[in-house]
C-alpha cells in the first residue's frame, strides 16, 4: 500500500480549510500498529493507534508537528514539517497519520511505513523528505 490522501482533503484545500504555512494551523502526527484509514476517512481516530500500554513515551494523539513550511514554484506547491521524534521510546508501528489539530482533527495524509518499524528504549523518528524536490515532498500538488 502507498500513502493515502483522503478524498475529503482535496476538497478541503479548495475551501481553505488547511493552512500549512508557518504560523498557520497546528498539525499532529499519530502512529498506528495497523491501518485504520481508507480514502473515505476524514478525521483522526484512535483505532489501532500505538498506545502507552504497548509502548513507552508515546502519548495518544501523537506529536505536534513543527517547522510548517510551504514551498511553491511555477508548477508545484508542497509542504514540509520538521522531523518528529519520540525519545527513550519503545514503539512498534506500521502507519502514521498527519491531521489538522486546528480544524476538527481532519486527516491530511496517511503514511504507510512499508512494514512495521520499531525501536526499543531509543529514539523513534519520522523523517520528512525535503520539499525542494516536489516529487519527494510529503504533500505536493502539480
């Protein structure tokens, strides 16, 4: 499976629901043991979310993302976030979801980690690709 952008997100972009610019909306990254989402999903859910009972140093609803940035060229617009980390963590997850905490927890993209990724009493980091190459950005539109 590949990353999934919910159908609703596309329409929400055109109605101005999401502001990815620095100082705009607040976005979060939640981690999941299996995929609770599909293309018709619209909001954050706790189903299959990594729990503190199944890990250490993970809080339900995930991390607040920082470093929001929008990069726009003539043909492509993309967004970026700073990498997100959980330190001294024991985590085992296969999916993540970026959602807009400022806009009723609306899901923007579901990340498929291409299998279960784990760490034991270490730092678990989700690294976001540079938006400088639009094809590599976490979210881009051409």
